[in-house]
C-alpha cells in the first residue's frame, strides 16, 4: 500500500510514549513507542495483556503528528501484534517516509514479507514454554534480512535446548542477529548466560532494560 492510499487509514492505538528502548540491538536508544491494540496469540508469560483490547481509534496522520511531537529519531511499532491491523503496513511506510529510524516488534505468527524494507523487523520465534509454538510462521525465516532480528524468549532449560536446535537447523545466526532473553521471574538470567557461553552459541543475550529501570510500569 502506498502512503498516498494509506493516509485515510485508521488504527486502533493502545498507547504512545517516549522511553528508552529496552530490547534488541537498539537497546538504550531514546525511542517513541507506538503500541497498537490487539493480538491473536496468548503467550503464557505475556507482559502486555492490557494491549489485547481497548485503546482508541486514530487516523494515521494523527499518529504521525503524535510521534513528531516527541522530537525523537527512533520509532518502534509494537503491540500486541501490530501486524494484526491492516493499517500497520501504511503506518510503517509513512514513518519511514518521514525520515524516522523504524523498528517493528512482531510475534512471528503473521506474514512479515509485505513490511517496508526500510523497517528493522524484530521477529519472535515462540518457544514451547510460551504455549504458542504452533503459531510460528515458518515462511518468515526465508524473508529475514541482515537488518532484522530474531528474538526467542525462554522460560526454562527445555526452551533453551529447543532454541539451540532451531538456531542450528535454520542457520538463524547467518541470516540476522539472534536475541535470547529469559522470561522475567521464570528463568535465572545468569543461568541462560552460562549456557550461551558454554555452548558458544552465536547469539546476543539480552535482558529487558526497561524492566531494570522501571519494573513493569506501563508506558515505559
Ligand atoms: S505475541 Fe506478544 S502481545 Fe501477543 S500474547 Fe505473545 S507476548 Fe503478548
């Protein structure tokens, strides 16, 4: 969809705020977060259940205006599952056209192919402990580019061993950056760090920096 045809687009917006990027290789960067409402998945450890419903419907141009008001260069479109809204593609394109450095956080369950190529796609690969392993869209792996990132959130050692197998089987680290994160309160971060070093896994360990800074405060 071109921006010209997408300008009449309306999206269901859960929240929009400025914060420090807590994940991905962009960690630490001041970023505007555009959180869209809705998600077709139900990961057992989901920390944004409040975004499953509610929010308000806003025109694409209004959202662009709100983003501009923060005066930041980096924008992260997240959810929920932002790609569940058709208008998300037009929003991403419009943000790129406006000159922002744009990232998208997506569950990996929906097609990432139509996303504007200027967007850095942070794509989840759901491990068994999420309860949503069956929703992984295998075709997405073939669409990954060097600027994208695969994120695997791990609840326990079984999830880690599963991730290790997936990384080898699909040569994920040769396609893009691979991020491994522990589920907060479920897997001791130091244990995951030790397994990664022990196995010489070609990944990046990450903790959710925003939780270190602000715990689970909403809008952070
Ligand atoms: S895909 Fe993301 S927003 Fe949806 S249930 Fe899973 S963790 Fe929550």
